[in-house]
């Protein structure tokens, strides 16, 4: 279970900072969509909650911070981009879709 001190800080309140935060969370093994309640996230291996209450509060505050600083849509888009990149995909503009890297 992640505790609040394990959640990366969101200090660079820009799109670049948001991407760095999403990348750091993915390295920890967590991708939590901003529309989902962090308290509902479950560790697939243990079946237990993934974040303690303080971590949930911190993630919620970070999402609010991202939304107010760069916009909710952009923050979500950056998160999706980070997730696809982490999974080995790149954006193919000619196909207008994410494609798996070989």
C-alpha cells in the first residue's frame, strides 16, 4: 500500500511537471484516472486497497492542482499519453492513433 510520503510531489505546475508526475506514478506501478476515487484503487496482487487515506488525499489534491494550473482536459490527456508511452506505444499522426512500438 502506498503512503502519502511515497507519492511524488507535484511541484512544477506545468504540463511538463504533470508529465513527470504521471511518469513517476507509473514507475511506482500506479495509474489512477482523475475521475476515479483513489480510495477505490485495489492492488491486483493482494486485493487490498492500493493507497492509504493520506495517499488518497494527496493524490486528490494533486489532481485538483493539475486541473487548476493546466486544465482538467490537458491533465487527463497528459496522463493518457504517459500511460500509452509507458506501455510501449507511440502516437502515429498519420493513423491518428496510438501504435505499439516494435
